[in-house]
C-alpha cells in the first residue's frame, strides 16, 4: 500500500482510506463481521479510517472503536460532526458548542476519550522511599529540604502526619512482599486513569531499584489498606498540593458581583 502525506501535517496515510459508513444499521449490522473487515483492511496495509457521528447514529463509531482496541497507535483515525444527532435544534450544525460536545461524544464512542495521565512525583519527593522516618533527623540544609522546607520540616503538623503515614505504609509493603518504593510506584501505575508514572532517578542504583519494581501488581486488599491510611483526595500537607488555579485560590473569582447576584 502506497503512503502519502496528509496535507501539510507530515502524517503518512495509505492511498486508500477505509470508510466506515456501512458498518452498523446503515449497512452491515453484524458487529463481528464489521470488525473482521476493519482488521483485514489494516492487515492489508490501510492505516487511515474515516467515520462520522451520524453513521448509524453513532453505531459505526462504536464498531470502529472496538475494532481498534490494541491497534490504535497504528491508525490515523478521522470522524466528522455536523448532521443532526437528535430532534433538538442544537444537536446539529457547526456551532462551537455542538462541535465541542460532539467531539467528546465521538471520542467516547470510539473508546478514545480523554486523556492519558502522566503522574509526576510518584514517590512524593522521596517520602515514599523510606528516606524520612519517625525518630530520625531530617537534614534541612540540603536538597529539597533546603529549597522547600515547608514540605520537609518534621516539626510542621502536615509533615508529621506524612511521617506517621510512611510508618504504616512500610508495614503494608512488608505484607505485600515488596519495598516501599515498589509499593508506591505500583499504586500509581495501577490506577486505571494513569498511563505512566514519571520516575526521576539521581543515581544508577536508584534507577536499578525503580526498574526492579516495574512488574509489581497490588491486589485489592493492599490497595484498600493504602486508601485507609491516606484516603483518595486527601493532601496531608497543603504545601504538597502544587499549583492552584487562581479561580480556586481567589474567592473573588468564585463569586458573581453582588449587583449581578441581586439582579438574578
């Protein structure tokens, strides 16, 4: 199959594009056969698939999404929006509102929504390596402790709570048969929304240790115990929360002017 550049994008697509209008009620209602056809087209060298929200009222997108599971990275996928998807006069056309809404609907039907989470600091700046423990001194004159003392000073209540949590997590890691470092990384990587956890080894030994835990999988009992120590959504030290958008930090940004509220 010959490949051609798609406009000025630099993306190479096959000279044949597989149109998906006939997959579903408008053409072939047999999902399994439609999927086999899509797979055969991909195996034949086609890497470009085109569908639309309106094709069989979204059924075509659902079939294509199912067919591309495990093969998405090999395909340039296109869909379209404009035609009516319901009786409501706003469920059609080219308004910004409708395009944004229907792109989201299409991504959901194609099983390609939303987004991949790349989690930073899965070891909480070193806290989840066992480096900081109750009953030991924290050297506040070096490294991150010197630069951002509010996140490491053990005299602060939030950091004292982190030290207590570490002691409990070390017990859980022992029960799980892995190190605290591996427990922390497996906890992050095991979340269904997370695509990848960012590791930041400073030494070769650290890298070797991190890689050794790549295959660790935690069972539900272990995950539940972790959630009991630090419930989801809880930040033990507010200084660890990172950047907050002004719309959350500034009360004025969360309230309409009094005159506007009075006017309804």
